[in-house]
C-alpha cells in the first residue's frame, strides 16, 4: 500500500504573491489614472491626445479640505480633578513630541492623498530603541495584507507587510534589492529575507502595530473605495472632446482647399502665392469647419461634461474659486454642501483612525518610558469644512463656555488650537504678568 506524499507548504512570502490580485490591480489602475495615464489603447496615426488631469485636482482638493483644523487632544475620565488634568497634560505633551519628531502633519497629508487615490492606507506604530522614541510610518498599502475576524471585518488579527530594501556589498557599493516580509500577530512576530525566515520572536508590544483604514467604506467590503473611479468616464470623455475641438481649430487655422470637377492634381502646387488653373466648370473653395456654429456646439458639450465631472466628484466649481455670483454666508455653504458631506463621510472613519493611532503611541510610551496613561483617552477634533465667520464663531464658543456647556479646552480645540492646555497656560501667564505690571 502506498501513501501519497504531502506537498510541502510554500514559504509565506510566496503565498502572498497570489493574494488579493484584484485589489492590487485596482490600486495600480487608480494610481495610473491619477498620474495622468488616462487614454485607453494605442494612439492612431495622427491622433491628438490631450490630457487634462482633473482627477488629480479633485483628489488633492478634497484631501486639503479633509485635514483642515485637525488636532488630537488627550482627555481624562476624571478630567475635573487636578490630578486627571495634570496626567492628561503630560500625556498630551508627550504626544506632541512624537508628532513633531515624526513630522506627522506632512505624513498625514501624504497618507491621506495616497488613501484617496488607492482606496486604502495604513499607519505603523513601533518603538525605536536606538532613538528611544515612538516611530510612526505609513507603509505602502500595496504591500499590506490583512487577516480579519470573520464576523467582524474591522478587527484585524494578523498583518503582513512586504517592502524592498537595497543591498550593499562589503565595499559599500550599492547592490540589488531584496524583498522583506514581516508578519505580525498579537502574540508573535516573524521576518523573512526573500523566502528565508530570518527572525521569529514573541510580539514585544502585545498588539498588532498597524492601523489599517479605508478611504470610504463600502457596505460588506473589507477594503475601501478610491475617489478616482467616479471621475474616470467623465475625465476620459472630456479629454476626447478637448482633443477633437483642438484638432478642428488647428485645421480651421490651416484651411483645406476643396476642388470640384478636377480629375488630376499634377498642376496643383501647394505653396504661398501659387496660382491654380482649373477647368471651366470646376470650382475651388476653402472648407470651413466652423460654419454653422460648430465650435459653440463643442463648447456646450464640453461644459456639460465639466458639470457632470463636478457633480460626480462632489466638488462644486465654487470650491475651485469660481464664484461669479459672489455667494457668501448660508448661500455659499449651501453651494458647497456636497463637498462638506463628502468630507464628513471620510471624517467618520478618520476619527477612529487617528484616535486609535494616538492610543497606540501612548501605550508604547507607557511601556517604554513609564508614562502614566491610566484613565486617559485621545479625542479627535476637526475644524470647520466650510468658510466661517471667525468673529461669530468666537462669540458662540464664548457663550457656550460662560453657560457651562463646554470647557475652555474644548472651545480652544474647536477654534483650531493644537495644544489648548499650553495656550491656556500662556493666557494665564500673560494675565499674571499684566497684573504685576499694573501694580
């Protein structure tokens, strides 16, 4: 009796090469379109292909609105006690130092831009023992693979990260690139160099140090949706219409001569000052491609496509500075309402993302520096999406503080202060100095 031999399992990096092919292809397609590669197929001989990259303009615009006035604060559950405020203040100060050391303002904008294009993004939060600080990075989501709880896709139990690093020869000369694969679970960490397992150890953190998030979440889907696909049909048609009109205008500037009743062309010379002799019943005239208002028809059609593009992108032309009616106040907010709704949908997701990332940073600081974070929680604050009357906003916040509805700290956060506690301390310091000077 013979038994079949069991085929050995392939190395883990090889397994990843066959995973999520549709998702990774979608990433590449979205990125190509965002970078301006928007025409399909090969160009025909003599075909003009103009590309007006509105997709990039729309994605960049919505990302700028998304992060307007974003700040993270640390609050204590017993925030009314002096001890709770002091611990929250210390944790927030440590969080600010991590933000400054990692340049998170720039990193967040770049990551959000990447997320809007691809549809997903990730942050990695680890401890840098050499520098003695928390390191926050944004790995390329094209090299990220995740395993989730089947009945709760929001809970990630395993994350694999692949990236390439350059090799160097012993003499210091640059060599090729090697593929590095990491696999993280709550309990373990593994690392491969190529297909060779080079490290296997317990997870030193006790949590998976990644925060994965979608651009916008589609129902029942584990990965997100990009801003780009909604713009693709209109953008391609706009490029085609512009290219066609451009060619018509060029031909009209170099008109085509039409000869009727002429059998041969041996005596027709195409040069300045040329005189043609044609038969008695023949006719010669210039072809007018603009006759009958042809340009106006093309222009009107382009305007229709342009309006459709703004509707599908949920970014009215007013967001790009086009405001011929001089709208302001409620009228302007109503005009920009589609943009505000789109930003609000994204912020629902981002609030959880940035609070979780800050929570991981605080946990690492507590583990490696002894920072007391008991009873503390990060809270995300956002600035207004649409233009506001600053004086009216300040008056409203002052009224809420005086009525005991909100605290000075919350009011300062709503008004865009990155560090309300430090700002309040400076206010008190300046007030004390002013009193002392008055004495």
